[in-house]
C-alpha cells in the first residue's frame, strides 16, 4: 500500500498562525509569567515555535502522554509516559497540544493540572478536529479547525513517521 501526503496547511500558513496566537497570548498574559507545557512528541515543534512568539516571561516544560498505539484511532485510555520537571503549583500553565481529536488527552491533562494547584490553566492547540470529539473540552487558543482527516507533519506522526515535515498534510493511501 503506497502512502502519500497531500499538503493541507503550508509552512507559511502555520508559521503565520503561530505568530498570531503568540501575539494574542502575550496580550492575555500581560504582566504575568507563564509555563508553557508542550505535550511530546506531537507538540514538540508547535510548543517551541509558539513559546518563541510569546513576549511575557516563559518557562518551558514537557510531558509525554500516550493513548495511541500505532493505528489511527484513539483508545481513550490516557497515561503519563514522561512527568513534568518544573513545580507548577501557583503558576499560570498553558498546555500546548498538537491536535485535539477525541478530547480524552486534554480532559485528562486539565484534571492533572487542577490537582497540582495551578494558578490558572489554559489550552492551546495547533489543530482541532471537532467532528471527533468524545469529551467536551474548552480550548482557549486554536491554530486551525480541520475536517476529520488523518494529518501528519509539524510534529504529527503516522506510525512515528513524517513528524519532521515543515507543513501539515493529509495521509492518503492507495494500492
Ligand atoms: P485525543 O486524546 O483523542 O484528543 O488525541 C490526541 C492525540 O492523538 C494527539 O495528541 C495526537 O498525538 C493523536 N492524533 C489525533 N489525531 C491525529 C491525526 O490526525 N494525526 C496524527 N495524530 C493524531
Ligand atoms: Mg501521536
């Protein structure tokens, strides 16, 4: 079965949108400081590029969660594979995710940060696939809302491949 990636959002589209989100976030947190928590590995690029565009003081940290096997369908069972390094108690936390699909990962993370006694918690996602939502989660900053298609690139993988593509593309299969 041959795999092909069709461009959905170009490198320029993504870069421009991340700058806009950075400006919006900088305004919203004026006078405050912020811990940006990137969720590995998918948000590796988005979280760092976003942090570069935020002008208030930023601390960076990363967590890894898992709910997917090697397929394209979420199992709904979220677990922590890498813990936070910083103490976020009393801090403003901004979770940076690659994509919101079922919403299971974010709803799990929301509870996780609330239990840590953070000052505030907000969610930023590069992509949102609202058609696939199983759990209702409030997203504060969305890069792009996309249809229900399996996408790769800019951190997103298909079986660990294509994460390094500088754009976002749709996986296409033909034989
Ligand atoms: P959720 O818990 O179902 O919202 O899934 C979120 C995670 O599933 C994301 O952080 C991605 O790692 C993965 N995921 C969901 N949709 C896609 C996709 O279209 N391409 C690649 N990974 C995806
Ligand atoms: Mg993934």
